[in-house]
């Protein structure tokens, strides 16, 4: 079947109109408004198929329905159609010009490949997540060695970004992972975590540059971050290069830090074995120091080869009570046992969950009521903690050795807990 206006036909198909739809539209242009069945006949299109295509052409604005019975379809004039395409193309061109910089910036930010056609063989990575994604991918391809130069604050970033898992996986594949960093009390948990699957050393001086070297194939060096040029953690820029001279510079930098650095184990002992050690327990965050206690117990079991042991609870409660009593002693007053006891009663009234009163002054007999700690489920609180706590208060305030009796927990419900305190 020959078709007139083949140039227009080609434009129609270029703009997404199917060939049969183009024939229906051209038939309407040539013959004027026609019924659907007439357009199907004139364009040699199956009538059932023509109805469906005509409906779509009408929805796209190429045909307009007129009348009702029978309904006829008139074509949008070719000049109006071409003007519509020109206007649409102009809008698309304008939007593309406006979005050009944004599109290219997003492309550069999301790039994780080095353009090997670039003789300089480098990539500039912008944004924290882009850098992390790139590092994880590169570490995943490592075969022999990964060298990490990290300042102290960056250790948490390695873990938060999942880079630690990539390093651990690499180590499991037989890749040697060496980390030189700054280990201090605030980042001690992170340093211990990394030392579990890498050779880790504590640098003798500050680390000015953060860098990761993967085999001898490439090195990534951070150019900025929150501790440098960036105002926030998101404003990070890193440079990756596979240039041999760049990689060698990064390797030499790591070697200069690594050679005089201290082994991680020695640094851990240095931090964890000061002349005195305390575990601060803060209300609302009581579990934090006991996590540390768990780590100490775990370390001791590993060092000794013991797989199970039991903590003697009364001894542990004894230590806690002693510390609590010393803290309370700072809040009470008095130079005699009676004065201390009265001040302690006022402290109980305002700070504790019970009331403390003096039953007798000689021997000093104290009674605690309204306290629900000494229950059938936890009698050790009243029998172990409370006597030791009262003993610590008296000894801290008065400077003498005291003996405080243990109460009878069976009488707690009826008369509270009664304690007799005497000088040792």
C-alpha cells in the first residue's frame, strides 16, 4: 500500500506512533472526519484493532472525537502537530540545559570506577557514602595486602560504614591487613574490635593523613573531612589513584608510621592498667560499666583457658555497697555516731526508697522501713548490701572500724530491717 506524506509518516513513527496508528492518522488528515470503521477501511487496518489504536490516538491529541451517533474522528492538522513536537522538544532541551550540572554532579558522585583511559588514572570521590561504597568494593578485590593509616576518630567511621566487615572478610581470604592508628581510652573498644582480624599498632605521634592502600593496585587518600576542610562529616572528599608513584607514596607513609609504632597489645595494657582504675556507674546508663566487666571476664577466661566460672555474688555486692556508702558519706554530716545517723535519716528521706530512723543510741540501733529492696527474691540486698553500706558511711565519716549486724529478713514485712552498729 502506497502512502502519501511519507515524510510525515516517518516523523510519526519517530515520535512513538505505531505504523498502523500513523496510517489511521494520515487517513483522517486526507479524508476529514470519519467514523472508526471508515478510517479502518481507508487505512487497511483490522477494525477491532483500529478501534483500540484510535482510542489511543485520541488520548494523545492526534484525533478529536466529534458528534455522537455515529461518532466521527477528525485529525489534528499536520502543521499544529509539528508545532506541538517543536514546542515539546524545546521544553526538553530547556530542562536538559537547566539540569545539566546537577545530572553530571550526581554522576560523578556515584562513580566508583576509575576511567582507565585517563593517563593520570585517578578518581575524585565526594560524599561520605560514596567514599565508603568505593572502599568496600576495592577492599573486596584485594588479594595480598591492605594498609590502613587512620587517625583515632576515624576508627568509629570505619565501623559505622561497614568497612570493618570488608577488612574482616579480606583477612578471612588470607589478605594481610595492617592498621596503624592512634589508640586512646575513647576509641579503645573500636581498636580492640579491629585488632581481632588485623595487625594493629599505636602510632607514636599524630596521624595527619587517612589513607588506604589496596595491594599495589591503588591508594585512597582523604583530602578533607570534618576534622579538616569540611564543616560536617558529609563534606568529605577523597582521591583514589592507581598511579604507581602515588601508590608508592602512600605505602611509604604507612611504613614511616608503622615502623616506630607500638604493638596493640602493649597499648591496651598501658591504657587498662593505670595506678588506679574505676568503673563509673551513671543513673540511666547502668549497663555501660558492666559491659566493660564482661570484657574483663572474657579476657581473663581466654588468658587462663577457663571456659566457665562463677562470680560469688555476696562478694560483688559487698564491693558495690562499699562504694555506695562512701559516696553517701559525702552527702551526710556529723561528728558523732548519733549525728551521723540523724543526717543519714534525712538523706534517706529525700534520696532513697525507704525511711531510716534511730531505735536506740546505745548501742546505735537503726531501723529502715518502707524499703522494698529486701524481698523474698533478693534477700541479699538487706542481708549483705545494707549492712556494708551503713558500715562504709560510719567509717568514712568517723574514721573508726565499725561492725553492723545483719537483719532478720523474715521480720522485714512486719518491722522493716533493724541494724545494730558497734565500734569494732
